[in-house]
C-alpha cells in the first residue's frame, strides 16, 4: 500500500528548539520560589517522626509528561525534560557503591523522604484552587500537596497526577476498558495485550458504575468518603486536562497519535470519570494483586503425568512438581506458625478433569479487518524533521504478554525488615518496595499528601492516586510484595440448550442451580488508523466473551462425555476498587497508630499482597486478599464442577460476594526477628497458587543474608541495604544450585581440557559470589564473563538433559508450559519484556537442586516423585551434565546474547541491562542490571507519637 499523505498536526523540530528556553520555565499556574512564603520553610506542617532517616527513590524521575516540543528535542538532541531522569543515576549507582555504603552515604543513592520541602529547596508552588497548594522541590520535582479542605487535597492530588502522568493515565484507562488499539494504535503487541487483559476484566459501563455504587453504599462512611475523594481527584485531573489543552502544554503523544492538531489545537482529551478509576484499578490488580487461575492447564499436565506413570504414581509425581507446601521452600513467617489455606484435601470431591483431547480454548477475536488481518504497515507521510518520532509505537506500548493468565504474574517486589532487638539503634530497620517493572514514565508516581485526615508520602499508581499506596506516614512506613495466593477458581459448567435439544461444546446455555441459563455475551469492537506513532495499517476486530454467574468462559471441553465450559471466577471480580478503603486507612494518622491498627487497615485490601510495616517500636506483616471459603474437600488447584454444593460458601453472583477467610487465618505476625519477602511462600501450610515454590527461590538470596545480619546483631540501614543490593546482583543459579552441579561433575576427575576449563571458571565465579555486576562503575564488563556466559548457555540444556529423558517429551513439555525452566536477566520476560530487571522468580532451580541432592545421596525433604538425572545413577547424571556443559562452553557470546535494538550481539552487560520501556516519547539509557524494587524505601524511625 502506498504512503499516506496527511496534514501533520505538529510543530517542527526547529520550533521545538526555539522553545527550548521556555521549556525551562515553570508551567502556567506555578509561582517562582522566592516570591512565595513557603520558600522559607517546609511546605507541610505535619508531624514528622523520622528525623531524616526515611529515604526513597523511584527511577527514572518524577516528571512523566513531555510536550511535543520536548519529545522532538529529545529525539533530535537527546535532551531530557526537567526531572524526567534525575533519579536514574543514583538508582544505578547503588550497584557499584553498595559495598562501601554507610548510613551517611544513603542520600547519595536515595532521596530524603522527610515531609515537606526544606528551606531554600522550593522550586515552584501551584495553586489550582484556593484550598490547596502543590509545592515542588528543586532536586527532583516531587509534588508535595497540602490542602486546607479534604476536597482541595484530593483535587490537588488529581491535578498533580495530570501534571506528571496525564498520558500514562489515559493510556491505562483505555487498557482497563479493553480499548488500547483504538487509543494508541493497532500494533500487534497492542492487540495481543488487550486480548490478554480484557477477558480477565470484561465490564460494561453499567458494571463499572455498579462497583462505584457498591463501595458508596456498602462500605459505610469510609466508602462514601472514598467516592467523594475519588470524585475530587477526577475533578483535579480534569482541571489539568483542560488547562494543559488550552495552554498547549499537554503531552505530545496526543499529537503523535492523531488526537490533537498542534497547529489549530483542534481535538480532544476525553474527560475522565470515576468509572475510569475502576478500570485503572482492574489493570493494577491484574498486574500485581491477583492469584491463582490456570486450573485447566494444571489439569492437562496432571493428565499427562497420569498417562506416563499411571494414576497413582502420576499424581504423586505431579504433586511433587506442583509443590503446594514444599518443606524446603523459604518462608516469610519462619517461626513455624501454620496458616492452612487452599490445601489439597485427603479425598477431593467434584474435581472436573477434562476428557483427553477435548479441551479447546474459547475463541476471543472475530471479524478481523485490514491491518488486524494482514499485520501490514501503512506509514503516514511525516515531515523529515519528525522522522525520529515516527513509528515509536510500532512495537506496541507494552509487551503483549503482560497479563499472562497461567498464574505466573510478572514478578515484583521485595522486603527486608529487622526487629529493633537486632539493630544498632534498637529501632526497627526496613528496606522495601514494589518491583513494578521499568517504564518511562513509571506506573508509580511520587507524591506527598497532607490534608484533613490524610498525612502520607510515597507512591501511588498513576490515575488512582487518591491516597499514597506505598510509603510512609507520620511515624510509620509500609510496603507490599505481590502474594499471589489462590483467589481464582475454575468451574466446569454443564452446557445445555435453553430451548431444549442436545447440547454441544459450542452451546451458550449452562446449568445454574438446576436451570438452563443463557450465557451473557459481552463484546468490544476496536478500530484504528495509522498515525505518526503507530504505522499499523487501518484495521478493526471484535472481541467477544461469554459470562456466566460462575465467571467468564475460558475453555470448552467434555467431562465424562458431557460438554462443559470452563469458567474463571476471581474473588475480586466486580470488586476492582474495594481496596480503596484499606488505603484510605493507611493514609489516616488517626487510624494507623501501631502495628495492630496497620494490620486492621491491611485487612480491608482485597487484592493478594504481603504487607509490611515498621515504626520506631515494631515490625509487622499481614497477608491481604479476598480469600474465598471453599466448599469442603474441594481441590482448588484443579477445575471443579459448577454445582451449588461446590460453590464458595454464601456465594451470591449478583455482586460476586461470598464468605471469606477471617483475618486470623491470614498469615500475619508482629516482631518476628526479621522478615523477608520476594514473592516467596508466606508460611507453613499456606498453599502456593502455582508451580515454582520449591527448594530454591530468589527469596533465599535475601533470607540467608538477613538471617546472618540478624544473628550478628547491630543491624543498620546501610547494612540492610547492602544485603539487598548484593542479592540484587547475584545469580540465583550460581549461588544456590551450582555447588551441587559441581559436586556431580567432580564426582570423578574431569579429564577433557575444555570441560575442565569450564568447571574451573564456574567454580571461581561461584566462590566469588556468583555476581553479575560490573567490575567498576561504567566498565560494562563482568568480573567472570565466561562463567556467566557458560551458565546462561548451559542452564536450559542441563535442565532438559536432567529431566526430559525421565519425564518423556510430552510430560516435560506440559510441565515446562506450567513453569519455564529459567528466568535469567537477559531473557525476554518480566513486566517490560527484555531488559526487565526482575529475574529468577520462576524456574526449575528448586527441582534441579532436589534431584541432584537425591542423586548424590544427600538428605532431601519433600523429594520429587521420581529421580531423574541419569535415571538416578550418579555416573549417568554426570555424563549428561558434562556433555551439555561442554556444548554450552563452546557457544560464543554472539549466540548466547544475540542482540536486539538496544544491544549488539555478544554484548553481555547490555543484554542484562535494565532499559526503561518507553510508554511515550521519552527514552532512557541502559543501566546496570539490578534485581531490586523499582520504588524503594529505606526507613528507621527513631520516635513515635
């Protein structure tokens, strides 16, 4: 198809450069610091008990908006908007600077997170209303919002969100509504992402409005206040939307995606509504707060295991890989306290395994037209000076597999807390934060909120920032990690024909409590045109799902010969924003006063998170989530028949409500000697929701280090930060599994010179700590590059050689579909695809470790259901490992690290490096790989109210 001529709705690059000086001046509505009384004192007067011992960091920077002129200047000259990347350098530097870190040096890598803005550090003060000010500091431009009324405070929060994240908020509300392609373009990755997300949270506008009303009408005064706060926030966001549009300083992406004409200013940024906040909350929950699901896939792998070994032995082998309660798995609560949940019953009832070969995934996409059918590009004809910005969304705005439904959410967040009994100051110390991926701008937004009933500083997800969601209050701090416990079940509903007749797998009626009931059909039609940003040819398609009272149809199959639909029921479905009550409490200094009231606040958060707390006296932990009370003897890991006797207790489909486990049954603790969490197992008997919680987990990287610190005593903020930082640059395989591999390899002399050299290189790397870190800041070279290369090349091959011969190809394929074998830093995984930072969350390292110890004759608790490496023979196992090691060692770096748009083939450091995924027109340089939280706090409160 020929190139399309369009009237370009933009300024020229020359105009962008001419505006350069103007870009450095405050936006309309901001007053210069010297003219404001707030410049001579802190902008907030709230009590602050941290004494400059609270610090935080969020790369790349607080400013996530860029005008068209700023985008063009960045693309042509490489300049950055103010405060777009000024936290990236300190964040990056910690990987090289942690070894000599002291408490006094923490602010070289973190910002002082005290309340208010220090004297002489006020950069600007904006007054969007008479009852609120937004004060920004000179160093990082973080908004400090202070209101004299509740409405004004929340209005200011919304206004500041517009200043910092307007485009991102708009982008994510359209993701939440299943309309990404219509908004940002039809790139294949955009299509894939909305096709993956929308079936998990398909809502009509009436559904979204009903959720707003549910909070307002069922959650008491706090529910009413929450919706008033949300409306004020939306009002502030809309106020900035209008001002920026009229003032022509709105984000430039609106021009590049064809929504606004930069010359005439014609076009519109759609007004925001409270229901957009519900849609946004569903995205946040889908990314970070869900758990469970994937029961159909689990059933299929179980059937393969039974086919291989027979029913009894096959079930035992499958359960050993499923590892619901592996006795060797690292735990957050390590004192032996038991919290039984979602365990395998002694004799399950109602399990609905599909007939072999009968499972079909439900069709989602229909009526593909144009670019949706062909995938063709049809670039618009852009002026020469805009070529650097053309096609910036051709690869999509986000990875298309961001919302995987297999139970393996993109891996996030860690926490390290030490009780005051073991610290130098006798006050607790915490280093914690969410690992939410690396985006430009970040999904999270920094802010301080001070107003009636609100006093907090930290971060919130952009667009739902009515309250600080992770941060600090006056004399306490809190954070979270994704918990992922099982709050999603799969039911097999028997199909029927409402008008009579013989049902088939394609029937759209189902039996609900004995009555043949029509399924509800939900549709979303999306269409797009090519733009400067996205060259995908004009196209459209329609998404369609069927919804039942037990959830949305995901698969069709037969069970014992009868046609069924498998449907997914999530306890937080239709309750995407209910957690707002818990966040409101966490921001309220009159509510949270100690560890006990913190835990009570966390009880009101329905998504699956591990919450951590620290003040001057206590550390505490609480696992939140709307954990359904299941029918007796139901196995939550597998599909269940859709019958009333097998429903969640007190299940009411009208609002998807049911009985939930009481707070006492959720893992919780106060003042354990220390806590660690890196998305690992919570406690004894708290069953995991998916595969991978085995003998080796990345949580071990934290647990061993923090345990050692705690036993020695005298822990400081710097010491705990060093422990986190060292774990962040350590290869889990090299630290935890390589010792067993070397034992097997050296069970006999290694005589082949190439193999002997590889063994020596791996051994030297392991003894040096198995780090993947630069030799010095900026060297971009690892101390043991060959060993790292060998491990990266070897691991997938050694796992295959260790397990596939024993499991057989079919079962091995089924199990690796449930749990990938590896998650090295250079692999394409994580919230941002490649260069994601987060690594070593899901893999077969625990299985490998158990199996190797079994072959070596060492003690193993919770052994696998069979011995696999070499069929259990040490010599045969050694031969398999040695053969794959020799082949791996021979692979050149150019093959192991094949290169991509950012890295040349063979560039090991670059392949591992973190690169912020651009959600708009601003990009950032690669930085050293670190497996650490995106937003991170370091806190030690010396005083309490």
